[in-house]
C-alpha cells in the first residue's frame, strides 16, 4: 500500500494485491481505476472486520445491526477497504461496511482512506471524527469505513465504546 497525505489529509492511495496481480488506485479530485458498487445494505450489512485484532467488533456489529448481520473476518486493512468496492478481482470478498474497534496504525489505513475519499466514501473514527495523518502513529478510537451510505447515521447507530467497555 502507498498513501500520500497532504496537511494530514489522505489524497492518493494505492493498494496492490500481489497474488491476484490487481492494483487499485485513486486520487482525490484526480481519478481512479476503481469505483463503488451499485448498491449496499444499510439495514443488514455484511461487515468486514479484522481477523487478528477483532476486539468486541462482532458483538458491537450484531448489537447495532441485528442477528442477521453477516460478519466477515479478514486480514489486511487494504483488503478490507477493497471489499467495499467494485473490483475486477473475482477472489475479493464483498462487504457493506468495514468496522475496527481496537488500536490501528495510521500507515495501515491511509491508502484505503484516500481511495474511499476519492470515490465519495468515508473512513472516520467510530465517533465520526476525521482521521489526521499527522502526530501519533495510530488511532485509539477504532474506525468505520463506508461508501454510498449515510456515514453519520451509521456513526450515531454505533454504541459509545468508551462507555460500554467494548474496546
């Protein structure tokens, strides 16, 4: 993955999948070779989560969206962002949301954030704050990534993890 951030804002992202030889790229106000899918489910979304750093994300997702919610555990933050998009790689899983509730390094999410921003999507902390790529090397507040959905409504739906102890 490669990301260029200007003044703390991600503006160019590249995610390469070496085993499928697929590369996705996008630049805010500058084009891309990838796009959003035609539809997403907000009521009973498929949610992609970290396989190795899941924390309480499965419980949070089921509590927020109901027992019909499909949870997809996967590795790689770039892979999880690509799951939200329409990519030509037939091996790529498809999800409606990407939720992460534990600490995550900024370098791991910057490229995906840039691609989502370029396509009109969002990647924020779970409380809806924009992620700045300056200062500390990670974020404590987890993340929510979506595209073609009412992102702030999704943020409001999630429980306050600080108060519920799901962190």
